[in-house]
């Protein structure tokens, strides 16, 4: 019995290596570091970069990701960055992100008007387009109804920006305002049935704007649109690649740590594993990895981690059994934000306790990624909204004795997988599906108890085993079970039951910022449902989650 296969992720070509240049100063507007050491790649300062001005969009990091997958480095900066600071970077172009505000509101975020006189290409997306229109004298008005979802985009001009694209494509809209009247010198180059100026251009000024979001996967050929902006308009070179990142990160880690020691919170996932190997390359035996068994992991996880890191990679690895203390903290807690913060605080306490047993430990290394940051705190001083607290970002305590090292903080998941390949990690780690830091605690809706954990582990193991048998494990982004906080009536053995319901979640994605639910075949779902209900005591109903991100998130909590 086979399940329907999903979208395959394309492997990006490896770009040529590029020479290092001196780092320029970081612009004002501090990015939240949560007691972190200032570890960033010097490759970020290559004068072949695109600066992204962040106006608060939840897709800002996704814009950066789309630029990078086209082999051009992108850097997110505050929307308040000055023209003088931009000149220090000498970027090839600017992208103005979307945002939740309306440009005609008095308190809406604005940028330095001088950026429009720099003479470099500018692309405005959603709010960014409206900001451009307003600056040059166009009109922005509220839509009759908020436009959210897929729309048909009709391309009216195929020069430069839309070069190589068909006459119409599907695009993703998410806005409550629109450009109702174009400024002088601008022309419409694409429209939808409800948005006449879905894309405009002022070619003399090298300024473009789109109402839709080319950065999300829901927009067909969106990456090509961004590629046209980068190469046909900004004249960028394909110089961003992971080999240079590795060299820069190792050098900076050595300089930062010196003769001190580092503890690394190891979960066995690709993120923390890459951090561990990267830091081990830099400082060797000065690194001590710590795996904390908090009672929220899946079956056989501790044993697999021991085999990989002690047996195969020959790294210092300590195990800490902290199941009782974590479950004690979580007793009676049902709010997901509270769960995440408690788990984050308890992790830090454990790491600091263990660090005291090791000589000269001053740093804690974590596998924090860009998506963790954007969903937990606003990035680079932006006005973006917090979606949820990740245990390793917003869930950290206010006071810490250890400084953080987060070398992957500005990378996306697929970039980390590429790093893992170049660092020589085992395939089972490289292709391991993401597993949340708070573990099964956020896959149990409601209170976390030993009994509920046991039920979820058993159901999750069945679902993953069937996913692997169907050859789908590496084809999908994530597949897991969620234990719901409701019970339902059922009939088993001619008797009434009143047991738990479990939800199956399976999504496809390239970076975790957006995701689509996977259309698994009914026969496959039926087989999984039958196995779970028959084999897991305490479950009598199985449902399948068919929501995408957005509007939902991948995890339920």
C-alpha cells in the first residue's frame, strides 16, 4: 500500500568561492541576542548583498531565504536604518518588506526618504509597495474586504521583472489596503481581478513594487521573480555559499572562546548536531555536549544519540536524567506559552548546573535558527508580532550565567542541512525531520502527564513507522501525532468507549516558514488509523489535520 508522494525540494547548485572582505559596522537597531555572543559570518558583509528593510512582516525572513537560495546574501535591517548606514554596506539593492500597518496611519513605520535617492534598485512587497506609492504621490486605500489567499495574477509586461514567466500565474495575497492610484512615472505591469496595480514599475528610478508575496511557496514561480530582480535589475553575482560560512564561523568561534570551554545543548536533531560538529571543529575537546532527557522525547531517542555522538563522531557527551524535574514543573500547566517558558528555563538551569562541574565553561551553544527567532521575538527591532515563544529564544530566563553561542541564528533549515552535508554528518541526522525543543509537551494539547506521554509516544511511533515504510520520511518536512484535549465516544468490542482523540499532522515545506498539508492517500490514512486505534490503549479516534501555514502553524502549540 503506497502513500501519495509530495513535492521534492530542489538542491541548489554550489556557488564559486569568493574572497573575504573586511566587515562593515552593523547598523543601529539591535537584534535580540538573549545574552548571546556576537557571532555572525563575515561573509555577510560582502558587497554583493541585498538589504531587507523589515516593516514587521511575518514573511521578512522568508524574503531573506528566497534571496539566499538564489545564491545572493541577504541581510535584514531595521526599517529605520539611515541612508548613511546603508551606504556603508554598499548593497546591490533594497527590498522593503510587508507589514501589518497601514501607510496612511500616523504611527505607521516609515523609512529614511533618502533611500529613494541612492540610485540602487528597490523592490517593495505589500506594505513596501504601498509605502513607495505613497512617497511618490500615489494613493493607497483600504480594500472593501481583506484579500487573503491565492489569486490569479495576469502579467501585462514581461520585460525584466517578469522575464521568462507565462501570461498568468497563481500568487499569494495578504492585505487590507491597495494602491488605488499610481504615482507619476510608474506603470502597472501586472494585475488581478480585484487589484489593478498588483505590480508596478518605475524603470527610470529602478523601483518596483508588488502587492502579492513572491517569497511564499504559494506564489507560483515566486523564486524566479525574485531572481529576475536580483540578476536582471540589481546585477548581483551568485556568491553566497555554505563553504565560506563554515570557515568564517569556525574562525569566529575560536576567537570568541579562546581557552575557555563550551557546553552544547544536544537534542540529536540536525540543528544542534551541526552546532556541535561546527564548534568541535573550532575548539575540539574544549566542547562538552550535554543531552538532557527531560521525559519529553520520543521512544529510543537517548540510545540513538549515544550511538551517533559517542560511537560515530567520538565527541564528549554527558547524559542528564531530568525527567522528574521537568514533569514536576509542567504539572497542571495547560497554557502553551507557559509550557515553552518553563521548559526553556529548566533547560538553562540544568545546563548551568552541569557547567559548574566542568572547568572554565563560559558559553552555552544552541541550535537556534531564523524561524525560531521570527516567531518568538521581533527581529532587528522590527514591529513584527510574536507568534509563539520558542524555548531557546523567548523562553530563556532573564538572568543567565553563561553566554550564548548561536552560529546558526541567521540561517534557515535547508541551509543547515547543506552545512550538515559539508561537515560530514550521518545521513540519518541530515534528513531527520524537525523535532521541537519543548518536545512532546507541545504535541499534547492540555496538561502533560506520564500517562498522556505514553499514549502519544505509542501513536507517534506507529505513524512514523508507516511514513518510513511508504518511502515518505525524506519527502515530507514533518510528520507527527498530536494528542488532543478532547475525548470522544466510540464502540469497541460491542462496548461503549470514551477515549482520547489523536490528530495526524504531515506537512511539506522547504524552510518551515510556510508549509502545505500533504495529501496522503485515504488508504494510507486508514491503515494508520486502524493500527493506532487497535494497538494504542486509550485512543478511539484519529483525525487528519488539513491546515496550511499560514494561517496555522506547523506545531499545534
